[in-house]
C-alpha cells in the first residue's frame, strides 16, 4: 500500500498553481484531501474533478489571514475524516517591488499571508498531530528564501521566515512530527500576477519564460509524504535547469 493512500491532507492555496497540481497528484495516490483557498468556484471545480476521477476531497473556503477560518479548516478535516496526517502550508503571494517604492500595504499582505497564514496553519494542526503522535507539516518557502535579489527583500524575508519555521518544527517535532521545507524556483503558476510594479513585472516575466510545470512541485510533495514515518525529508530546492538565480 502506498504511504499516500488514506492519508488526510489539508492543502492551503489549492485553487491554483502548486496547490492544485499537488491536490491532483495526491488524489491519484489515494489521499483524502481538504482543499482550502478563498475562491470557492475554483475549489468546487477542483473537488468535482477529483471526485470524477475516483478521488476523495472536500473543500473549505478559507482566508489564511483569519485565524478562526484556519481553525475551522482543521475542524472540517477532523469532522469529515477523523484525523489530520499532513498540512501543506502553500498559500502565498509575491508582489515583488524595490523597497524605495514603499509599497507598505503589499509588505503587510505578504507578512499576513506568507508568515502569519503559515503560523495559523501550524497552530490549527499541531495539537491534533500531538494527540495522534504523528503528523507532517510541509511548508512552501522559495529559492527567494535562500537568496535575496533586488525587489525581493520583503518576499524573501517572508520565505526565510518560512524556512526558519520549518526548521523549528523539525527540531521540536520530538520524533513525531515530520517537517518538510520546499523551495521552488520559477514555476509556471499565477504567482507573478500580484506584482504591481511594471518594471519588476517585466523582469520577472522575462525570467519566468523558463518556468517549469507545477507538477514538479507536486511530485516533490508526494515524495516527502510517501516516505516511511521514520524518514523525514527536510529540505528540497527545485529550480528549472536553466535558472541561474
Ligand atoms: N510559482 C513559483 O514560481 C513559486 C511559488 N512559490 C510559493 O508557492 C506557493 C503557491 O504559489 P503558486 O501556486 O505558485 O501561486 P498561485 O498564485 O497560483 O497560487 C497561490 C494560492 O494561494 C492562495 N491564496 C492567496 N492568498 C490567500 C489567502 N489570503 N488565503 C487563502 N489562500 C490564499 C490563492 O487562492 P485564492 O486566491 O483563491 O485564495 C492560490 O490558491 C506560494 O507560497 C509561493 O510563494 C515559491 C517559489 C516559486
Ligand atoms: O518564489 C519565487 C521563486 S524565485 O523567483 O525566487 O526563483
């Protein structure tokens, strides 16, 4: 039996990109999915597609910046499936811009979604995973969580924070909670659509011409989950072969 089969997996940011690709791949492996994001129409479409292919999924509309909504997400997972095996803390956004532009609202948005959203996710599943004496938290950091480049300072700060949280979970896991930090490079999704500075957007669009398919990350998530319980895949960096950054 696959180590994916029957596992209850919550995925935030499941309405597009990496979250959606991961949902499709895990569903094929027999996971029981709890899909979360703000756009309900996308979640309904994904749940229905998974069910049509014989998979198992529910959805819960969730804004990860709202702690009560994230708690309700974990509750929905437990009420439906009785346990939580994996949280894929994936929801995030990347409105890159140079610091001089003082796009403070976008800085706050990134902190709220990319850091506080991840923390709310951790808080919502950790007590259940402790009760179960087993669990796995997978956080989406970035190559920008290993390197800073012009216009990435705040985004990079949030992704360095995610990497620190992943390491904290690993060290405090007590042999029960697995922690995986996944750092993608350029992957073709809707991520770049939140860049409001035209010059930065142009540069990033050029770089993203080399972007690879979201399934590359879905395969990495699957690999981390399907390891036996005593094997914790801690760090994965995945770039397009052509990406110099
Ligand atoms: N694509 C890439 O090149 C890379 C991506 N990453 C990381 O991967 C993760 C996924 O991004 P990706 O799939 O590429 O981008 P997308 O823009 O395609 O997806 C982002 C997802 O996050 C969700 N989201 C955004 N804000 C919120 C919120 N407040 N509450 C709940 N969900 C939210 C969106 O759903 P909705 O709008 O419906 O709420 C959407 O499903 C991010 O953390 C990103 O930083 C890291 C490195 C590279
Ligand atoms: O998160 C984005 C990936 S990259 O642009 O920093 O490689």
